[in-house]
C-alpha cells in the first residue's frame, strides 16, 4: 500500500473529521473510500467513450433479448419455504 499526502483547506479537513466521526470510521478510511469512488466515476466516463467508439455487435446485443423473456418458472409459491 502506498501513502498519499496532500493539503486541503482547514474547512474541508474539519468537514472530513465530522463525517468520519459521524460514520464511525477513520479519516483515512473515509478519504480512501472517497478516492476509490471518484476513480470509479472517472473510469466509467472512459468506458462511455470506449462504447461510443466501439458499440456492441449484433451478436452481443442479442443476449439482451433474453431479459425480455422473464423468469423461466414461477417460483412465487416457494415464497414461504424459507419461513
């Protein structure tokens, strides 16, 4: 694991501390989660441009038609089996 260090405004640092205390986590964990979430967002934006440049083929799109079939069997009568 690599340590990253950076400066933030005092008001932002205080807000991070308040959120960490409210959530019952360390500041570091809160910041790691925030960074991870932001990186996921950035990667998803890159994915969009990739799919725009190279859309799905007809063969790949054909799988989406399966979702329209609905469930293969009606399992609602098993609803009480776990009780």
